[in-house]
């Protein structure tokens, strides 16, 4: 799945200027980091309530 997405992004980069694609990449990475942080916090709070 990731491999396919990467290929699509590579094809898109041909049409999209590099600075725009970089901006999209960084925003995606930041969003995933934020989601991961939220998920981690949720799991931690869940563990506390279980214990």
C-alpha cells in the first residue's frame, strides 16, 4: 500500500513544483506525528484506567 502511494506521489511530483510537494510532505509528516502523539496519549490514559 505504501509502495503504491509512493509511486503516485512520485508521478505527481513531475506535475507539481518541488517546493509545493515538499510542503505537502512536511505537513503530512507533522500530521502523522501529531496523530501518533494523540494515539500514544490515548493508549497511555487507557492503560491507567485499566490499572
